[in-house]
């Protein structure tokens, strides 16, 4: 997948999940970058790996779409992030 395709997936704002979307998203990220997880946090948001790193690690379209449905986003055009 190209980065442009990955970014396009995250233009969709539809969400659909049950349970803890932050943990579910981190588990998807861990499949591709096993030694990374939460890289930073603020009051109501966690930040993880860069979108570039996920694409380079070979994330599938299906997993990218799952992250999007779990309400993950590409924050500031760079980092994967999720409101908690």
C-alpha cells in the first residue's frame, strides 16, 4: 500500500467498534511494529507510530480500515492517534 492510499482511508469518518478502541488499535499496530506502542499522551489522546512507519511495515488495507473504524486518526498529518 502506498502512503497516499493509507491517507485516503483515514479521510472517511465512519466509526464502528465495541470495547476499548485504543487497545484494539494498538494491537493492530503491534502486528506491524511489535516494539512500539504508545509514544506520547496528552489529557485525552494517545499517540503511536507514524503513518509512514506503518505503511513501510506493510499494513494491509483491511487493517488500515479497521484502525479507521476504531476511530484512530493520522494526527497532524504524521502520527497515528486515538482519543481516549
